[in-house]
C-alpha cells in the first residue's frame, strides 16, 4: 500500500535522480547552449515508456519525451548497456537540434524496469545554415534526422554511428563533448536507480513508480472535477500563410465534463513553410503543460496527468507535421501559439484562474561563421519577453515562459566565445499591454558583430500582438532590426543575413497582454519607448 508519505518520498527520490542527471550533463558539456543556457531536460521512465519523474527544466521537452522513448522501445530491442539516440520529429521528436539519448535499466531477471533519458538542444545539427534554426521549407534543409539508433551496444560505443553523426554537423568536437556529457548523465542516472533499488529490489521501486503515476492521475482528476464544466473555443493566428495559400491558424475547442478534458484541435489549418510546423509530440506537450498548471504545486508531474485527457489533432495539420514538413520553429514558436489557444479558452472557462497570453514567441536567433570568415562555434539563443497579466497580478517583465525555461548566456561568456559585443540588454519599458493587471514588458537586446558572420532568426508575434483578456489591451509586437552604418533596417520576423563587422543586431521582444479593463479608463496599447 502506498500512503501519502511514501508517494511523496518516491516522487522526490525519482525527481532527484533526474536532477542529478541534468547537473551531470551541464557540468560536463562544452557548448554554451547546454552549459550556460541549460537548454536540456532529464527524466526517468518506467518499463512501459511512461514518464515517471523529471528535473525542473523545459516543458516542451518533457511533455514530448515519452513519445520518443516509446518510439525507441518500438524500434530497438534494447539490452543491458545499450544507449539509443534519436531526434526524428516524425517519431516522437520535437525539432532536429533536440537530440535525445535513452538508456534502459534491467533487473536480475532481464526484465526492463526503468529507462533514463536526456534531451538537449545541440547548437548545430547540420543543415543549410549554421545553428540549424533558420526558416526552411523542408526538414532536409534543417539538419541531420536521426531515427532511433544504438549509439552504445552492450557498453561499447558504436564509432560507426558516431562518425556518421559528427560528419554531418558543424564543430564536431563540441557536438562530441555534448554527446559524451549525455552519456555520463545517463550512467549517473542508472547508478542512482540501482542504488535506490538495492534496498527492496527494482521490482518494488517499479511498483512504487507505477503507484506514483496512478496518484498523479487521481490528482489531475480531482483538480478537474473542482472546476466548472463547460466548453470554450479559441482561434489563434500563426502569422504565416500555409502552403495552400490560406492564413495559418490554430483552432481549439476545450471541453471539460467532470474529470474529463478534451482538447480538440479540429479545424487547425494544414502545413506551413518557414519551419513553423509542430510535431504531434509538441502539441501533446502543450496540453500536458496546461493540465500540470491546473494541479497544485505539490502534484507529481508525470504521464498520469493525462489519464483522463483526450487530445484530438488533425493528421497532416501544422500541429501534426507530415513528412517532409520543416519543424525547427514548431518546437519554439508554434508550441507557444498552442499555449496561447489553451490559455484563451481556459480564461473563458475559468476567468479567475487564467490571465492573458504572454509573448507567444521564444524569439530565436543563431550566429555562425560566414563563408571565408574566421571560425567560431555556431551559437543559438532564445530571448525573454513579457508575460501576460492575470487575476493574480501583473505579468513579469523579460522572462522565459510557458514552453521554455532556459537562461540567458552571461555577457562575459558570450563575448569570450563569439565575435560579438553586447551593447544593450534591458527591459523594453512600456511594451506590456495596459489593464487592471498589466502585461509584462519585453526585452531589448543589441549585439554588435565583430567578424563576418551568418545570422538567422525565427520569430513570430511581429504582426499580431499578444492579445489582452477581459478588457485588457494587447502587448506591443516584437521587432528585429539590423543597424548598419547608423541606419536602422527593419527585418521580417524570419530570415537569414550575412552581417559584417560593426553591424548591430537589435531584438525587441513582445510585451504580454493586459488583463482586465483599467478602472475608469478605456485600455489602449502603450507605445513602447526605445
């Protein structure tokens, strides 16, 4: 029998395994993206591939990782000492730079009891543009696609597979170091699970993990039963035209009856260009994140949360990317737009719980060496923005939110590793939407380039500002510009550009939407100051 105390102990013990795995990866990795920005996630799974516990990292990774783990189990007969590698977005992946390593743990009877996994965003995975995050019209231009394969067999690294991977990426030594960091993290996770199972056996630990997943299901059911029944719709523009010529839209009907929740995306338009398609695993992540937010802070965070939740996604739509639709931005941009739709629908159902959407974009940019220029490591970054205001108070300024949870690279590290000088990193005052509880302000980031380089950026919410809710005003939309010779050139929300020494990249991220009509006044969007 598992009482509340033993369930809490199991939750904390298994979560600590994932946290230690993540710290091992961070400390031994080489790239700034893993070591400084902490763009990675670690988790523990049961023998069926269900998420049991995870480190407090990136929701879009964590909600999607079960699909990758199940794809590995379906494709590979794993044995002791094996490690699988995968990033295929059509088999449970998110986008190509997010490469997942998975290792199994068997008991003495060779029964699979647990799996451990680490997913990290590699600063380059090949493709047409350094950083592998430029807008493209085919997944093949985005980089190396890895179906589930064995990187380690019976404890011995498969150098043939490794050479194939490293031959297709830039800065192979940095990629190799990050892969080695993942392997070290997995081995640490396995050793910790063996130690936990040494007292009462892995079978008992496995039963405790199953009880924890069931308990999360009961918590989610109880939380849903405590909310009013009803239905609400949301219709959110993506800010790009589909391949069929129609404006791309995410459409959602959210139905809640008792402990059952249905997130139905029927009506969402078809695939789009510029890398903004999301895999089905990414869409699942957004719904999993919503349900987690509906539960209390101490609820176990695992696959049990979706026990009474149905997710309907039209096959071949932009939320279930068909091959070879490009997906680089689906993980970072479209995932946020799915959350926008969920938040708007939830705010109509439960206005006392949900506020306005935040920025709705991760404002991605990459920098890599230009042809013929000096060599330096490809770099990838997301830029914080304003959070939405809500019934609990104003939105936070300049913060990573919803599907991401990364840090900013320290200025000293960035300037030491790259030919750039950070000219400005400041809150974009006045960009949050007005309201009884205002939206948070975005951020202004300016970087001067010191060597010839290839710049790429992938953003949304430049033409359609984050909306307000309950009478609140919209936040200011984002902008990206290049300053060359003292002249400011406004750039489209997605593109690539060769930049020269002295050019300045300026990114202005959106403010969050405001919540509630300001007392005694009609809300109007505030004009952000420069």
